[in-house]
């Protein structure tokens, strides 16, 4: 039976991980698969954490990357609607038409 390794981190190590994660994650959001590289680089800062466990994460990272991308797209769409409504520039009638029949709006845009 395998045991989960118990890794105690000091406050200093935790704060170091937080600071490095905040710095390394800034450029990773727009690159597919960059989350895993960012995680590996961040965890490499504290030698107490076993990097061998990263192999387990690598197996599911592709699926998780797709989920992160989908969440990002949905968030961008919701933010666009919220900001346009906040700025009083949302055409609610056109929004309703698009939500009911998106193909007709695409035909209008290409014509």
C-alpha cells in the first residue's frame, strides 16, 4: 500500500511559493499547456516538494487544459455581455435574436 508523503512547508516556503506562482502565472493564461510548465517551475523553487508527483499530474493535464480553455471562453463571453450592459450599449433585441437563431446573424455578417 502506498503512503501519501507528508510534506511540511514553513511559512517562508509557503510565501515563496505564493510569490513565485503569482509571477510565473502571468504569462501562462494565453498559452495552451503552459499551466503544467508553470506549476513545475513554481514547485521547483521549494526543494522540499517531490517533483516525482508531477508525472501523475502530466497524465491529466491535457484534459484539464481543455477545461481551463473552455472556462476562459465562457468567462470572456459573460464579461462581454456584462460590460456592454453596464455601459448601456447592449442591444437586447439583437442579443435575443442571436440566442434564438445564431445562423441567421452569421449570414447577415457575411453578406
